């Protein structure tokens, strides 16, 4: 998905937020904003927005020496989600369609996003969960169910910390034995890393890999060989979140996307109302 | 008031909105955003944000040939406000403190702002009116009342179209014989021009002048000689709206500001909660 003009004010908003997470010095914040302006002035709008996001976060890490400004936030988000886990498990236990509900809960978890229009507060998560309990996913769930049933191997691309705890419920329904979970290779926003997958307990049930990249999405040219191989050969790929949708919507293989359409541009691109919970097959 | 770093994403948002009001050509929108990035890269943050706003709107007028992209919106806003006038007059008629209520209604009208966090819809205006009916202004109204009582001449700086209809109610309470109303000298956003003052019927009750400038605020160095003279010599100056507050908060004379603190930066600067209805004496 290309960068839209509407992404630009939002990228500046994100850059400012990230600068404030990394440093208390207003001079650092101003310098970063001016740098982003220089880069954006001749940016390639054909590339997805997370390419610019990556550049911003890399630059901040270099300028401030803070390797993972979102670490504390990610830890809190994992804890928040873990506290909700028992009640979600209880809801799942009695659900007539466990795979369906688990997928909807996993999409609700996508609200835990610090990139733009997310809301990682408990109130935000509760609201998304209520929506998940009452609304079907927008997309062809029957086809997704068939694809899941048929697949011998599944690659699951995680998105954010906290959200990855919700992903665990879906992964349990998919059947962990055939699932590999991939996280980002280095800090990018509040995107999940290996530590977050472990916080969610995923290391106890599935194989976890990292994709070798620090992009807040999956930029295939930047991922490790190991990741590329498994991305190619997995029979089913499930990609969570908006960053993965933006970067993989034109991937050279079918990918099932699960995300919450939190911003008007994403909703428009996916042809759904703002805030909708979406299941979409790319390619 | 200086430009804050948080103003920058908002300026881009405004530039994009204005570009779309002026042209249907995405290439024009993109070109403008890239131009704004170049300018912002070395902008003087010590100047108020409307200085950049002015540059954006001027550039758009030059690039598109559309002299007043907000003309239609302004006409609708005047009509919307005129339709509300009878019920507001009825409320005022029975008010124990007519000047107080008229000031609160005039501030409610400041929601009709297309610059940032405004909401010129009927629902937005109704919400602001409910707030005006129930909440006192944040500020020293007793001092304002004394200043009004004492003043032989009053200069009233209008802000937006639509809003200027609400201003009429306050101007009637101030006593039109001693009031001069000033509007912008040329199109800037949905800021009121002479035509809007006439739409509000102000030409029937007061002297109206324009300030000779196309800034979405009052940049004193740019205003006409006639305006400067009356600005200096008026015994009382009342300035409506956020653009006037941003540009005149350090003016070389006392100014009474009346505005709705629609964005977090303005609220922060004025020391009030977001959305508060504010009365403030500058200098």
C-alpha cells in the first residue's frame, strides 16, 4: 500500500510522539521534526508509510542512544493483556465457534497500537473487545476457515506488544504444532519482539522467529534469509495489524490479513467503515 | 504566541484540507504538501502559527487561481448561524445578565472554525451553545464588564464567518454606537470578510473596517494604516478567536480575548482545560 498524503501529518505526529518517548530535550524533538520534513520533502510516496516510520525510529535511536523507547510501554501492554486473558479464555470456552471468536479477539487486540490512531488504554481495549464480541469480521471467514483447515504449516506475523497475548488465543485454536510466529527483529514503535512473544508464553507452545528487520511492518527486501524462506514455503501466512497490511498488501504470495481499520486511509483502502474489524486475503 | 512543535502536524493537516478545498487535482495537493515541508524545515518557530497559515493560503491562491476556496463554506456558516439567531435572541431577552450570556454565546460561535480542531457542523455548534448556556467563561468577567462600561470607543476584531453572527449579539449588548468591527482584508481560511459582516447585518448597526491583511489572525506589522490607528486609539479592544489570540497575545496594548480553547496547545498556553470557553486580558 502506498503512502497517502493524509499519512504525512500523521507521520509528523508519530515522529513527535516518538521523540518525546526518547528524550526530554525539546531541541531533540525540534531537530527530529525538521529532519523528517527534509526527508518527506522528497520521499517516495509509492513506498508504504512504515518505510518512513522505520527511518524516523532509526534516526531517533541514533540521535538519542535510546535503543527501545517503547520498552516500558510494551511491558505494561503485555501485563494489561495478560490480566484480561482469563476472562477471554472463559468466553472462548463457551463459544459455539471458537476459531471465529479467537480471530475476532485477536483483531480487537490490534487496538494496542502506538503508531497512529490506536488506543492502548484499558478503556480502549475494552471497547475493542465489546466490538469483537458483537460484530462479525468484515471478510470471508468461511474461506479463511477452509484455508486454516487445509494448511500443514502456518506462519503467523505478530504486530504489537500486548496484542500478541490476544494472538496466543488464536494460535491455540489454529493448532500450535503447525504454527511458527514471527516478530520484528529490532525495536520499532511498540511492535512485538522476542521478549514480548515470551511474555505471552508463546515460546511454550510454538516456534518463534524474528524477521531480522526493524521496520514497523514487514518489508520483505529487508527480512532475514531464514524469515524469507519460511515466508515463502509456509502453506498459510496470517499477518496481524495495519503495519503488516501496509507493507504486504502487494506481497508475491497470498497472505491473510487481520487488523482493525483504525485510520481513515486504511479503512478506505480496505473498503470498510472506520474502526471495522477486518479479515482480508491479499493477492 | 510562538508556534509549538505540535502545531506542525496540524499545519500539514490544514494545508492538505485547504489544498483539497482549492483543487481536485492530487498533484496540486502533493506539490503543496512538499512545498510546506520545505518552508517548515527552516521556519521561525518564534513567530505565531498563523504566519505559516498565511503563507500556505497565499501559495494555494497563486497555484490554483482560486481566490476564496472557503467562500461557499462561509456562506453556509452564516446561514446556519442566522437560522439560530431567533432562539438565541429569545434566550438573551430573559437572561438576568445579558452581557454575560451574549459574551458566552459569542465564544460558542468560535467553534465555527475550519483551521484545526473546530467543528462548523450544526451538531458542533449546538454542543458549544449548550456549553455556553451552562458554563461560565474562564476569566475575570467582572473586570471585563468594568472595562466595557468605561470605554468610550471599542474595536471588535471578528474571527470567522458564521461566528460573526453570534458576535452581533455581543456587539448589540456592548452598545453599537461606540463599536467598530474589523474583519480580515482578504480571504484566509473561513475568516470573516466584509461580506460576512454584512451577511450578519452588522453594517446596519456599526462601522465596519477591514484590517488590510490576509493572515488568519492579526499580524500588526501587516495591517493597514487605518486599522493600526484605530487599534492604537480605541479605548477597548476585544479580539475573537484563536488566530487573534495567537497573533496578538503579545500586542503592545491591552486586548481582551474571547475564544474557545479548541486545541491542546491553546488550552495549555491559556492554562485552561481543552474546550474551555475563555476570556483573557493580554498585556
